[in-house]
């Protein structure tokens, strides 16, 4: 006997409902499965990456002999040496260009020198150069950077080496004036924090922040007009007949590798 139409409809509804329940259970189980597997998946993935990397290196290492590996290390060392040499040549080329510009402007005789060693501390700022009396250098000779900025003077002299007292050395002093001024305003000495100070400036002397300070030329081997630094602050104690200027040098001896020593024509070897 065939089922009635009502029975068939009821059967289809039950099949549809049962299918919907199965689909809902599948997606719920899939979400639960994902939550359960997530903490396990990350360590398994990391382990797989480690195994892959190490197996790859092991397989690669079998194809490289000890001699070839040593050659690779030698090539790396040589590349580093070549890069350093290139950088030194580039820097020296830039300094030579600056030297040429200064020489063309001033016409002052000079010898080039390379900085061999530096001693920088709170109590001493000095460096050693590779030229001396045999190259025409004298005690008290001015030492400048490539741009013609005053950096110090010779305080110790050998045949082929010399010691330079930097302008920031506490024992160093140099007579200075303001740019485009002929008279000396005071003596600049090394101070705390790689700065200079000019003390005992008369109160009637006009000096202000950002003024440029240059050598005054009072010392025979140090020409006038060499740039020294720029004024940061000017101070005056109440009732004092003098004022004091704090000056920031225009060069940093920590960065110096090549310098010029100014010489006199009669000192040339």
C-alpha cells in the first residue's frame, strides 16, 4: 500500500529537519575542533620550521667543503677591509678639498698631518700627529682643521711627531677677538663640557650671543682671523667691571683624522 500524500509530506519535513540538525552539529564541532587544535598548532608549526631550517643547512653544508667555507670567510674579511679603505679614501678626499680651499684663501704655508692618537678627558684634551721639526713644525705652531678652523697648538715636538694641545684643553689659552674686529677682547681657555670661556672682558666691550670668535694674532706663530667658535652666552656679575663669555668650539677633536700645521716660510725644511 502506497503512503498517503500527508505521510510523504511529513517524511520530507523530518528529513529536512534532520539534515539541518546535522549541518548545525557539523559547524559547531568544527569550531570546537579549531579551538582545541589552536594551542597545538603553533608549537607544531614552529617545530616544523626549525626542522626545515636545520635539515636545509645540513643538506647545504654537505655540498660545501672546509676549504670552500674558509674561502667564503676570507672573502668576507677582504670585503670589510676594502670597505674600510674606501671610506678612509673618501674622507681623505673630502678633507683635501677643504684644505685646498683654505690654502687658496689664506696663502699660509702649511704641512698636512695625520692624527695618530688622542687623549680626551676632563683634565686633558690632546692628540699626537705624525709630523715634527723635520717637516718644519715649531713649538707654538697653530693647528687647524681642513676648513681653517683653529683646533690647537703644538706643545711638544719631536723630529717626526708632535703633541697638540686642543683649544678645549684646560691648560690651553689663546688670545681672541670678534670676527671683523681688530682688537683683542680677552683670552679663551678650556672649560667644562668641551666649551671655552673668555674671562675679564671689559663691560664696555660689545659682545653677544652668536658672535663669531677668532684668533687675534697676538702670538707670533698663530695668525689672526682663524675661526675659534661661536658665543653661547654672556654673563656678568653684579658690580663687576668685567663680563664673561661662554664659547662653543666650531670643531670636535674626536672627529679629527687629518689636520694642517701652519708654518712660517723660514721654518720650511
